[in-house]
C-alpha cells in the first residue's frame, strides 16, 4: 500500500524494534532523573492550620474547665499541664493516628505524607500523591508533641515553684536551672533556623515534622481554603480601637470635653436652664450652693475649693472670669 506522495509506510512491527533499542537506555538512567515533581504548598495555609489547631485546643479547654467551676478555686491550676496533654492526646488520637487530618489541616485542605517514601518512589503524576505517616512516625509524633510538651511544662512549673533560679538555692538546683535555660535557648535557636528554612522551601513548619520527614501536602488539588478571615479582621480592628479608647479616655478632662461639645448640643434651652442650676464642675444640683464672685454663678463648695486650691488663678467655667471669692446664698462671704 502506497501513500499519495509515493512514499512507502514503515511496517507495523517497526515500533517493537525501536522500543527494544530504547528500553536498555531508559533503564540505565539514574534514579535522580526520575525524582518527584516539585509541588509548592502555600505557607500561609500551613501557618493558618497550626493557628486553627491552637484555637481548637483552647476551645476544648474552655469547655472542659467549665465542668470544674464548682470545685475549689485554684485546684485546677495545679493540673493544667496534664489537662493540656490530655486534650492534645485526644486530638492526635482521633486525627493523625487514624490517618485523618487535624481540624486545622482539614479546614486548610492539608494532610501529612511520608516524604521518605515519596522521594525514593520515582516518577509521580501530580506531586500530591504519597502514603500517609507510618505507625512509627505517628507514635513518635505523639511522644514528641504531646509527651515532650507535657514534660517540659511540668518541669518548668516544678522548677518555678521550687525557685531553682534563686541564687540562695543549693548548687545542684542552680545548675539544673541553668541547664534548663540553655536547652530552651538552643531549642528556640533551632526553631528560628527551621522557620527560615520553612519560609525558603515551604516544607516542615516545626522541628518535629522535619525530624520525622512528615510533610504537609494538599488533600485535593482543586480545593481552596475553607476559612474566611473577614470576621476575624473586624474583631481585631474593634479590639485595637477599644484598647485605644481605654487608654485615652482617662487622660481627657471630662469637664473640658463637655464645654467643647456644649455649643453643638441640640436642646440648648434646657441646657442653659440646667447650667444656671447645676454646678458646672460636677453637673449636680448643689445641696449647699455657693456663689462665685463676682460672676454670681452657683458651685458646690467642695468643687470650687478644690479647683481654687489646685490652680493659682481659677476662672469660672461659664463666663471664664477669674474667681476672687465665694459667697453662700444668703449667708457668709468667704475670701479665697
């Protein structure tokens, strides 16, 4: 059979010969050329997942503490490390141990996979495949995260209660306290270096994940984040605004602010009538009124005496004239 251009097509079995020739060369390629496809996991998703896990633990702790509200105050504080460890163990038991993501990872579309198996397995189609953690990795994860955190919290609580850091303590306790501080410093330095590596590579949020080679990858490549932070942003803005008001309001002079805002008041007739009766300092009808001379405005005796004592020359808050004396209505005249 000839084609329209006159060339003879190759026989149907010719591809078998080409395959047999190229197969040895393909098998001889080093395994480095068959490595996994690099996949970038959002660092924001991973940090958000860790934060959501912390918030979930705090919510569970708050609900559990309410059970012991009727007990002796302060008794639960002694067992706070055990309570935290118990909650962390429950989260680990019903998430990582049964090959399920933690609550934060589930909301961020993340899961753990064994990076050791994935790197040595060869060609991967999307870069998101891979088996979950092994039994040994799960157990070591629990020992390091739950057990390690509990032992460290209990050791710090015990050393602070026994005051090992005081110079008056015996040399052994002092040396143990110094060793604890050094270990904590080394751990913080290693965590900082791991943070820099995480920001550069996007792998392993903490030291435990890096040691166990447990990497977070997407569960589904077509799923976005499931959490909206609009409400959180509004709450943060309102909290900052309220804290600013709590800081500034005690520094303001209430009477000066009222005098500034009084011209903008709607009911000016009632305010003018009220101003002639009430004390302009405390805004209360004085039980024993005194008149400021020479303007003849009514004041409480305590209010005007304290203002005159604190200021060298006190001026009336209504007419802004200097007060030189006070006079009780229908009574004795007193010089300031």
